[in-house]
C-alpha cells in the first residue's frame, strides 16, 4: 500500500511540475544581433533578446540533427543578408534554446 501511495505521489509531482506549464513563444524581433559559434554551440546575441535569457543570448544546439543544421544555416544566411530575425524560445528557462527562426520582411 505504501509503495502505491509513493508511486502516486511521484506521478502527481511530475505531472504538476512547473516545467510542464512552460510555453514557447515569439519574442520581439531582433534588429541588432550577432551569430557566433563557440564550443559546438551557436549563439544568437542581441540587446533586444528576451529578458529571461541569460547573457542576452539564445543558443542553437549543434547536435548534428538536420533540424539544428537547418536552424544554423537559416541564421547564417539571415545574418549575411542583414535581416531582422524572429525566434522561438521557451518562457521559463534562462538558458534559452532557439526552436524556430524567421526573417522579418521590412
């Protein structure tokens, strides 16, 4: 009986954890931004970055997946063409990870 109650308590705590209520969103576009690669992680840095992102930057993970490669290539071409950039991040993490990008048409 105690094992069942412990299991139920653990499952409830996992289901009601704050991370389960995280939302991804599109912050304001970046007009002044840089792209850098450091230790296998690409960073988009800007003074206009979402306030909750540490060091005014968000990262593009470079794990080798096609999606990550495509995000980096998209950011690289947007930077080369001096485009404004929109990005998607999670609203709860301070180490922001970009999960979507879009150029802003002027």
